[in-house]
């Protein structure tokens, strides 16, 4: 019983002899009927993940009252035979295909208006103008303060006059 077809037939025969329908077994195991059909018909290609199939075969065997370790060992034998026949080129092609799929999944990220990230563009012109105006205001203030606080220039004509004397003291 090292072949998957024989294992699938054995599971199917046991299920039928227990009087359990595929629908009932699928409902009890909480899986889709097609998974059990594919196991019983040895359709390994229907499963994306062989390890999930292995766990499902183990649970199915346990459900049917079969020794799950023995069934798991037989599935592992099949899996070893199946994977040892895969060429290195097929493995590399599958790896490339998987990488491409992952890359495509990353690039086609679905965004809604509620989750979309907007890049806020900050316009620099208002800040630059505000800075220039601020600097001009400071310069004008300094000039005004200096001219207001500045003492009048004393010329030689004013030094001798009385007006200067009164203003200076």
C-alpha cells in the first residue's frame, strides 16, 4: 500500500464499510467534500500544500478508526517516492514561479480610500516668503531703533550756540 491510489482506495473502502458518506465525513472533519474526494482518488495535484494533505489524511484515517500512524507512514513513503522523482529543473521552475507569485502579491496591494496612504506635499514657497518677511521686519526694526536712539550729530556751528548747550545738558 505504498502508492497513493492504494491508500486512497483503502480510505474509501473503509469509509463505505463504516456506512459514512463523503458529505458526512467532510462535515465532521470540517473540510470541503472535494478534499476527501481528491484524497480517495489520489489526486495529489489538487492540493497546493502536500503537508496539509498529509495532515488531512492522518485526521481522515483517525476519523475512520484506522491506525493513523500506519497511514501516515504509508503516506510518507508515497511522498518520498513522489518527490524523489521530481527533476531539479522542475523544482527550480516551481521556486521561480512561487517567487514571481509572491512578488505579484506584494505589488498588487489593494487600497481603499480609507487605508490609502497619501503623501502630503508641503509647499516650501510660503515658508520661504515668511522667513524673508520676518528677516526684513527684524532689519527694519533695528534700523528704526538705531535712528530713533541716535544722538543728533554735533557740528561746529552748533557747538558754539546756546541751543546746543541746552540740548546737551
